[in-house]
C-alpha cells in the first residue's frame, strides 16, 4: 500500500500537468484546424 502511495505522489503532479497542457493545446489545435479549413473560402473571395 505504501508503494502505491509513493508512486501516485511521485507521478500524480506530472500527470495532472500533462493532462492540463494537452487540454489547452487541443482547443488551440481545433481553432487552427477551423482556420485552415476556412482558408480556401477566404482566398476565393479575393
């Protein structure tokens, strides 16, 4: 039981930080993807 608590305490923080950063990057990638998909439409207007 003590080994599991040690592993969780050592790995918990990096896992939480990684998940947080992945969540932030995902929203930015969605925005970038939408912009790239709209690019031909925007170029066709000019």
